[in-house]
C-alpha cells in the first residue's frame, strides 16, 4: 500500500510506549500494531484526530504517501 503510517517515528520522538499510546488514544495495542505494521486498510478521522491530539502533531506527520 502506498500510504505509510509513521506512528513508530512519532512514538520514538516522544519516547512513548505502544501501550501508553494505545491507552491514551483509546485503541487496543493490537490495533496500534496493525497501524504500525502497515496492515490497516483504513483509519477513521476520529482515530486520526485522537492520535494527533495525543502526539501533538499533524495528520501529515503520521501518514506518508510513497510511490510503489
């Protein structure tokens, strides 16, 4: 998929664990893993908004389009 989710980069910058991030966003660690590993087929705007709120970033910091 040409859309890459960069949650791991933002988590590393903030030294935040997946478990803490999942709890603060309201996702399960398994669903965060799905997003991190590029296996997600879609992301709800409400989830994207929560991720941006917790990480204090813009959607473009989390999503990147790359050519296949």
